[in-house]
C-alpha cells in the first residue's frame, strides 16, 4: 500500500487544483440556486490523521457545529464529511432560504436542515465530480445526512467509521465569500476513503 505520508507538494498541488475546480462548480451552482453572488475558494488541502483534525479546524471541542455526511459509492468507497461552524451554517442556510433570522442550533428545524443538506450535497458533489474527472473513475454519493453536535462528537472515530489501519483523512478548507458578508466564512470538507480506495487514490495522485 502506498504510504500517505510520501505525498509531496507536487501531489498536494494537484489535489488542490482538483479541489479548486470543484469549488468553482459549487460556487456557480449555489449562485444560480440563490440568484446571489457566492464565491467558494480552497486556501489549503491537507492529509491528516484523525487526532490532528481538531487543531486544524480551530474550534473548541464543545462548540456545536453542523456536519453533513454522505457515503461515497462507485469505483471508490468511503464517505465525505462537511463541517460548518455556527456562523457559516446560519449565513449559508439563511441565504438559501432568503432569511436573516436563522438561529443555529436552536432554531434549526426540518426546513433549515433540508437547506443545509442541499448545500452539502452541492459542495460534496462538485468536489467528487472534479476528483472523478481527475482520476477517470466513477464516483457517486448517497443522500446526505445531517448531524448537529459538538466538534468532539462529530470527529470521534465512531462517527467517521475509522479503523486503526485507516485513520487518514483528506481535508479541504472551504471559504465562502458572499456579497452581503464583509468577511470570509469557513468550513471543512473531509474525504474519508476506505482502505482499498485510499490505495487507489494515492497511486493515481502519485502518477498524475
């Protein structure tokens, strides 16, 4: 099996370019859906072990976040997990619903949850489509699921279905810029491939 730690800057740059293409597609889809200007960019991409994620995300372990998860199907299997902090969750959901009064997590009912799952579906689908084109593989996703819990809870090994021999995750920092927001809103997209799929991905990346 290819050692994930052997990935160099060239391979990471390739992955970053793939993520940037996906972010561009996601921005276009979200802008068309809301009829507002929404930009999505990828400042960094990393390959980390699960116990390094909390530091990267930079939130208190007990802070409540929204987490959109989807199963990855097709030629690669695993799951994607998108983590949105409170402010990002409220702003993005509010824009989709045309409201300014979205209160997360207390006021997050079925309608708000459905809207955020749609954001996660668009973003995750765009990233995976770009990765699919890059590697020439078929990638599909399941219907998104949503969890609202503390950072510590959503990053537990049980939630991400990690095993001792499969504890690496691809982390794409996602930044939203919206026309009525005067600062950046952050989220994180996690790609968690199964062991066999991780091997396929790494070999494809090393040869790219």
